[in-house]
């Protein structure tokens, strides 16, 4: 008997879950197609999936999948395994963790997470907090989590830049190319443009959005903060700011006004390579087409020591122009009042301050670690859900910078990391300075490496235990992140339900099952009262009029909640005072008292990237080109899906974009393999010659490894052949507030592979 189940795709990060319909017959999946009625659909009238979504069944049945628990019997990297039971694997892992905890302390365990294709990040904190380890790492430090922490310090929550057709009059895309990374968002943006909205694109490459824009600012990589400070200066100088909002609701305007005087447009033009008249044009379009919105862009988070300044400057720009928390602008939705949110599942109260102080980097990167989290959370509680609100989502905002974990393994300073549990992550490919990552994960100082993932990755080849994870067709889809943070395609807060289409194949297990079973072996039953994910989601839905299962069975398997804007104006019934913002002053802190208290500059400022034609002129003579790395492309998602034949037919090899004049100078032809080299190392990719990149820049793809190649050391599926992170640096240029590192605006040279 055949039936159709509505759920959501899991091929991208959790903020991009397109709706899908899964046809199931006798427990087997027959077809996966786009759900044209879903709120999360990529195109307006058709349930069309992207190439990744169309390869769902191929992925589900891939020969590269991990299907049974494996225990290493050879040396790390020899691909020599013994198939064991889940019970044996979990028993042995838990016994080893107990031994290491007794000998080195709970902090000797670190966990690594990926970019949201699983629901394990807050679940691993639910395990780690009672265990006592403060060391978790994930990509939020260079991808969105950093925004949440900075913006929370400025105005008490994260501003969701969600364009809404018919409401939004101007969209600023900065460090963001939704044409490749989020088809849902690109659909919404195109609908806004059809309604007459203006589009400003800040990007060194001439992307599809740049081609459609009213103003394209072709920026020198790494200089975004200087641009925003120049725009703010121009807005203040020309009295284009929202005077009433600034006077009543902003703190530190006069100090900001003095700071931005350091950024006249003549100076900004020299820094950014953008003509000052183009910057003026962008300012005019932005301020004259209110409400305007600035959606999140990941490349702003990948600029190391400038990233917090960029995010703070963007927050100030939207605030002083009156675009914060208004209809069609940048909404402050806040935590959900309708459901239990992910921040309330983390069990942060179960770890002591003594252990939190041991978190790697907490003394150095104070905003991104527990000292900043503590201060931000305290301020937020005054405004957001005070009767039950606990925390900023900590799994996104307080991760340990990865380089500190590699250091703690290799040199055992400030103390040793002896065990790592890595879930839905592939750090040998996705983390900067790949060869150092490899040295750390292979080092005998690391006594336990557990990988729980879908496929055999280069990282899994070094594991002591490689454990099979369920995919998105084998588990219920997580509704909670959508309730708290929402998805790009939704104009209003929403909860969703995606029913599990089939039971997991072979011995694949969900993240929830894995962490719960491990926790039970430590006597933590009280923290895991739910037998399965459905029971957990029902607990989260307890205050709603329907259960998770009931929502999943609906034809429309989501529920929207009306947006309330300008919530800061709402009066407290007890005091008759207006609610204000979740900051220490109750206002938008243009001058951040939290940053000041933590010992940082309270105002944003620009610093030249540590490796650039300006800061390193001698190095630039040998490495004359600016490297752009990490740009998304539609057919892959970070380091994933290289094993899928259908996608590799479309995209068989990694590509590096090179301007025609640069290619001629270096004697490179279309399709040539070329070396890309930095002071850290070199890799090869195929040349794609295009006018879309500046002659002084190249754009190299990231995430490449080759499942068809030898799995054993030294090859590890070609992990170091075309992986651009061989060339990136995780030491110089880290942000002092967060500890993030630069993944673009590095210097490189290129030449043909001869």
C-alpha cells in the first residue's frame, strides 16, 4: 500500500529546509518530490527541488553510507575496521570517557558539530553539561552564531532580515548569494523585486543578484566594516538618520558620531576600492526606500578580527535608520512564547561555574565564551519571556574556537583534550589549516575519537569508532529551531512538523538516540525522560492546542504566528514603563556597555586584514592575488555529497574562478588544472575563466574531497589535493572578542599544473 508523507529536506542547513513529499510503499521509499503547498518551497507555483534535493534517494542508498557501528582495529587512517553492535560501541565509549574524566577531568572531552544538517547541537549540550565539559565547538563561530552574540549585545536579540513581498522596499545583500545558497530566499527576493523593492548587493563577485541589483558595490574582500562605517558617517553627516528613534531608543549616539568621522568616503574609497559616488548612491537608495532589510550573510562572519566589527556596524546601520523591528524591516522576533525552544533544552544550569571557567578560550575570547554569554543572557531576561526564558541558544553562540582544541591535543596546553565526539562534521575538510587538524586528530595524545555521521568522510577514517547516523528520511524533522529562529522563506514565526517517512535502514541511529543512550550509561535518566524524538517534540508543543503528530498529519504541516513589531514600546502592566530592549541600558546600544565591561572597544572600528596587499606588501609581491574562499555553489553543501554520481556528473571537479586578464597573464586556459598556493600550502583546482571576478582576485571552491580515491593514509579520499583549507590560516587575525579566523582576504598565487 502506497502513502505520501509530508516532511522537509535535510540537504542544507536547518534554515533552508524545503518542503518535500515522500511516497512510501511497504516501508520503502519510492519517490521524493517537492511539496508545492509547503511554506518552505523554492519556487512560487512549483514544488521544484534543487539538484541536491533531487538526489535524495541516491544519498539514502549510497554505498558510501555508514550502516553499522565500526571499531578501528588497525592504525588510524588504515581503513581497517571490525563491525560491532551498538551496545558494545556505547559501552566501550562510555567506559573510556569515565576513565578519562577520572584521570584528566570532564573538560578533557570536546565535541564537534557541523552546519545544522542534524539536530544534534543542542542535544550534545544536554549530554555535556551534566557530564561537566564546557568544550563544544561548531561552525557558529564563523557562521551565524557570532551574529547572535554581537547583535544581542547591541539590541538584545538577533535581527531577522526577512524580506517580505509587498512590505519590504529595499534589500541589502552583503556576503550572501541566495541564488546559489538558498533558493527559497532567492524566490522571496525576486517576488519583492517584482513588487518594486530596490536591491543593493555588496560582493566582490558579479553574482546573479549583483546583475539584478540597483546598486552593486564590488568590494575588496575583508573591508566590509570600513564600508559600513563610511555609510553610517554619510547618513549622520547628511542628517538622514531617524532622529526620533535615535533620541529615545539609542544609547551612545554622540560617541558613535565622533567615531565614524574617522571614515570619510574619500578614505573608505581607498580602503574598499569602491568609488565614493557608488557608496553615496547606495546610501541614498537605502534611506529613501524604507522599510529596508539586511539579510544575514555568512561571508561577513568569515573575516576574523573584523567580523564582530562588521556585525556591530550593520546592527547600528539598521538601527539609526529606523529599520529595526518594523514591518518589512529587520524583525526582532525573540524567543518563542508558544513552544519550548532549543535554548531551554540545553541544561546549561547543570554545569558549574568552576567548569565553565575552564572552557578553552574563555579568558581570551570573552564575548564569545561564557563571560559574554552570561552578561548577554542577564540583560535579555529583563525583556524576553522573563518567567521562563533561560538563555541565549548557547550551542550556537559560545563554541570553542577549533584551533584551541587542536592546540590542547598537540601540546596539551592549557590542559589536554583526550576525547572528541564529532557529529555531522568533517573538520579535516571544513576547518582552516587542514594539515594541522589532521595532525591533531591522528596524534596519540588523542585517546578517543568518535564520529557519528552519514558517510565515510576523511575525518571518519581517523576515528576509533565510526557510527552510522540516520538521515532526514529516517527521523522526524526538528521543529524547534524554526520556532526560535525561523526559516528564510517564512515571513512570520512558524512551527513545522515533518513526520518520519521510514524507519532507519540497517543500524543507522538518530542524534537523539545516540546522545540519550550515551547519557543513560552515565546515570542521567532524569534528563532524558523521552523515549524518542516525537515525545520530545510533544513536550516542546505542550502549550499549543495541537501535538507534533497532529501537526505532521495536516495537509498544511506548519502553523504561523502573527508577528508583533516594535515590541520595545509595549508597556509593563506593573510599572507602566515601556518594555525597551534586552540590553543593560534598555536601549539599542550603539556604544556597547557589554563590550566595554568585557574589555573591548565599545564601538566598531576597521582593521586592515593581517594578510593583504596593504598590510603585507612584501608578501604580495610573491602572492599577488586576493583569495576568496568559501563561496557557496548550488550542487554541493560545504564538504558533503561528493559521493553522489548524479551531482558529480554536473560538477565533477572543483573550480577556481579567474578573470580573463589574470588567466592570460598566468598563461592559464579554461579547464586547466591550476595550483593555488599561499604561505600555508598549495592545492589544485580547475580554471573557470569569467569576468565575474576582479583581476586581482580569485574565487576558489571549498569542501572538496574525492570518495572515489583511496580511503587510506596518506590519501584519505584526496583530502589535501583540492581542499582550499590547506591554504587557509587559523592563527593570524583571530577576532579578540570571539576567536573567529579569516577564511577570505588572504594572499595567494596561481600557476598552471605542468
